[in-house]
C-alpha cells in the first residue's frame, strides 16, 4: 500500500524552486568542505572540518555537539593513527512544538576521503575545489561531502519553501568510514555510545553516492582474511630438507580456485551495482614469502578479499575456506601448518525484505520522491562494498535505514572525482520531498 501524500503539487513546485535558489549556497559549502584535506588514512584535519560543520549548522538553528573519541580508545578503534577523531551530531527540533508529530529522521555522512594518490595525474587539484561547466571537481565531492551538503540543504529547502517540518531532524558527520573496521571511531562509535539506536530514530538516511535515481537498501558482505603458512627453511639446492611455505600457499590458492570460485559464480544478486559486482567472489590479493632466491621459504602470508551477496553468511564463507585448508592438509600431510585470521568482516545487509512497517514506509516514500522529482522508475539497488549502514542495522537494530545521495558510484575513489551540480540539486530536492512526507505523514 502506498503511503499517503501530504505534499500538494504546489508544495512540490515550491520545493523545486527553493532547491534551484539554494544551489549556489550549497555549492559554496561543498567547496569549503572539499578544500579541507581529510585523507584517511591517517585521518587529517578532522577537528577542522568538524568545526566548519558545527559553525554552519549552528547558524541554521541546530543544537550541535562535537563528539571526540577518547584517546584511550584509539588502540581499539584507530590502531592505524594517533590523530584526533571528532564526530559531529546536530539536532533541529520543530519550530512549533505543538506541530511535532514525534518522528525523528537522521541524516548521516562521513567526512573522511580516500587518498588522492598521484595528484600530478589530476586535471584539477584534489583539495582546491574547481567548478566548471556545471561540474564540481575535488576529492570527496561525491564520496561523500556532496552527500553531507545535500542532506543539510534538503532541510533548508523545506524551510525556504515554507513546508512545515513536523518532526525532529538530526545530522551527523562522522569519521573513518573509509578505513572500515568491525568497530570504528565514526558511526560505530555513535552507535556504541547510544547516540543512534532503536527507539531514538525512526529513520536513518546515509547519503552515500549510489546514483540519484536509485534507493540503496543494503550492501554486500565482506571478509578480509589472512592465512599464515609456517614451514622450514633450507638451502635451495636441498629443498628436501625444508618445508616450502610458499608452495603450500600456492596449493591453497589453486584448490580454492578449483572448488570455491565455480560455486561463487553461480551466486548472483541483480540488485548489486555496478553489474560486474553482482557475483559473489573470492580474490587472493597479497602474497608475501621468501627472503632470497636460494632459500626455501619458511613462511608465507596470503591475504584475500571475499565478497558475499545477500543471502550468504560469514559462517558459510568461513567454512568454505576451512574446507580448502583441510583438503590441502590431506594432500600435504603433517608438514602443512596454516593459521587463519581476519582483520575485517561484515555480513551482507538487505532491508528490502524487512518486516518493520516503518522501514517499508520509508522505502516507499523515497521511491515515490525519486519518481516524482526525476520522472523515472526508481532503481532498488545493493552497494558492492560495505558502508556504515551495517552499524545502524546490525548494531543499533534499526531496519528503517536506507542509502540515498548524489553522485555516481563509478566515479568514487578515482582521479578527477566529480559531481554534476544538477545531480546535487536533484538529490537535495528528492531528499526534501521524502523528508517532508515521512515526518508529516502521521
């Protein structure tokens, strides 16, 4: 059943006009944020960008809290850096308390960006934002400072259009999404500290760039694993005296390719974008072994990247790897010694099948807004990589969490990262529409 519509055609036209009018101001904020180098790792300039967001949101009437992560937690949450971690959490209550219908919608984006790599290859400097021919260039304009700007200005559009906001708006800008982690100092920390949790928010919108015509309802699962093989060194002229750890690692790769890979090619989820990411996969990515040419390697370290499609589980993926290790041990015998470990893992997320009526209502509002604003049938998609949705759905227990924001997924983490201004405006308008419908439809 479609949710009731609270916006008239005149309201929607006013929202569209307001989005056009406020776009220059939105671009200025995006330029300000993107000019701040927040490369992660190591996590540069987090206090600076937190202060910029604090000042801007405060000027718009939000109650803003900067949330630093205590240094004593850094070894657990930020083992790769000793730089400060600061998150921003802002709250905007309805102007008329009598009009408050009690709902809370939370918008979230991450402030960190991946390294720009070789800046000489960029057409425009990655941290000196450039706007030309209706496109803005800079590291993070799509992933995902553009999303943060869109979520803020969606609310400003409603205010400018004179649309009542009959609920509470929350905005967060968090750190360390790009460095993942089973726990982290950003969204994971906010959930652990109960800023976000079941009963606190009715909906959470993460503004990652999955294309403005799509609503994203989940992400694939991941295991980043490591297998350490221990053998026995010997001179290369007498390999019989040693146990070749590199050979054992190679046998595992070959056995996994023979037994696991064909099965994974049969596991496909058509919701995943881009299409080349729709299959489950196991990719061996790192092999470190050996010290010199004429010595049998005593150790080898093999790393892999396993991607799971919705419907798979971490336990299943682990059993597959363990069965390969068991099979190679049978082939090699007692000389085979392999130690398995993981440094990141997450189950797939998919809220499209949630039994939570609020989740289904939110999804319908977002789809309706996309169709109304952009005049297209909305895509229902799954992200190829994991994101902060895992903390909200798994740890906070909120199924009414979707991903929607400006930007093309094919354009992230690349040189010359860009965002079309029409895309930014469209996302602002879509978010304004579904925010009003969700908060006011009670």
